[in-house]
C-alpha cells in the first residue's frame, strides 16, 4: 500500500526528482515543494502520512524547527529527514525535534522507501551505517579545525585591532584618527598594516573577513574582559 507523503527540500529539482521516483513506485505525493520558509505551514495544511524533509545543513541552528512545529500541530505526521552525514549531535537534534528517521540524501530510492514505511508504522528509521559512523565519531572524535578568527586576531596588535573594529563600523581615516587621537597619516598607516596582515585588498574585505571568522566578536569580548579585570576604580591601561 502506497504512502501519502510530501517532499520538502530547499532545492526544488531534488524535491521534484524524488517525488517523481516515489510516484513511479506507487506512492501518493501530495506536494513536492522548495520553500525557503513556511515548510511547516505547508505540511500542517496538507497533513500527509509522511513528510520527507531535506536539509543541506543539519548543524545549522534552527534546522529542525519545522519538525518541532509539524509534530506540535500534526503529531500523526511522521517526519523523515534527508541530509548529509551529520555529527552524532546532528542525528540527536533531528530526533529530539521529533523526527522519526534520518536518511542520507544520497541514499538509493529503496532505502528512502524503507525509511518511509518504517516511519509510517511508528518505528525509528536510521540506517545502521549512520549509527555506526555516529558511534565511531563519539569514540574517536576528529580534531577540531583551527579557529581562523583566533589565528587572525593573534596577528594584530591591540592598536590594530581597534583600527579594524573602527573600519568595520564604517569609519573613514579622518574619524579613525579623531577617535583614537592620532594623526590621519598614522591612522592610514595602521589601516594599511591591518590590510597587509589579513591579506586583503580593501577595507570592505577586511570588515567582511573579520565578521565571517568571528574576529570582531573575539576582539569585543577581549575588551570587556580586560575592562572587567581592571576594576571599576582602576582604569584599563591604554592600548599599545
């Protein structure tokens, strides 16, 4: 007996291709959609037996918010997540949100179909190899990648960090000089050194790099910690 289902994925071609393959196997596809938002509302309104929910970034905050909403308003709908091999926390997050299964997005159609059937029957649907990989990662965790923001921050002097923060705030050379009580020529030299150390060609690139790597947050946090350590009655020493 075919499953009444919906396929929701941010990539419309993937959603439509999977829907077509499942139709050929006798399942009733209510919709194949690629909403950038509103996935939960769509599923709640159609009330399928199973929702196949594709995600390209299971580790992204809020990735499984639609699952929470679906299970809250339509608890009878079984949600099977289709995504890349996640970390163990990624699999746990999917199930914690209420998903009934997690299937790799490169799984063969037979594997997706088996997961659908198990989910509709109220069973958990996770491929054994996914569980094995999850346990392997838990037992032998991979080394954490280098913190690019911390590495870049170490390249800059405290004065250059302040210059970068002012650049990120959109200040030009005149404002930087006035705010730091230095000559415009000195401010210009500091800016050029920052660009050289970060290996970027413009102020805009420097600001974008600092924001992307979390350098600005680290620098701001360092300022707060330094001021707190100085105490209310003892001013923090001036930047070098």
